[in-house]
């Protein structure tokens, strides 16, 4: 399991957002608004969290939405890493 030290502050913010809003579907632009960060940085962080399977991506022709994984084991792993 990859530890907290391998997560950026932005990745931590994103994961906390999705844990607090577990039914949310959010775009990179929406996350940038919520977190006050650059959309390009958000997009990169989101993609890396999808690669870890902690987030899922849902693409349409116009945009990509992101959600928290539905896998409870992975959600518990995230909580442990973030010490929640």
C-alpha cells in the first residue's frame, strides 16, 4: 500500500473532498473552484488518484467527471492513510 508520504497536499485535499462528499461527481474545473487551485494541477492529481483506483473517472464527449471509488476496502485504505 502506498503511504501518505507519496501523496501531494493537493491529492490529500481532493481525497478529503470526496470522502466528505462521497456521492459527488466533480470535474477538474469544479474541483479547481472548490479548492482554489489551477485546473491543470487538479487534472494531474485526479488522474494519479484514478491510477491508484481511489477515484473513478466517467468521461463523456464534453467532459470527465470524477467520483470516489465504491470499493469499501479502498475507501478504508484512504481513510487510514489520511488518518481519518
